[in-house]
C-alpha cells in the first residue's frame, strides 16, 4: 500500500511539473500550448 501511494504521488508530481512547464512556456512559445 505504501509503495502504491508513493508511486501515485510521484506520478502526480510529474504531471504537475509537466503542466507547469507547458503553462510557463505557453506565453513564450506558441508551440508549447497544451493541445486540449
């Protein structure tokens, strides 16, 4: 159970970092906008 929670936490942190990178790069590069 502990390992699963840690894995989910790491995945969430990775997703947040990826989203932050996209949002941060958005204004400076039109190619970095999320394709949602």
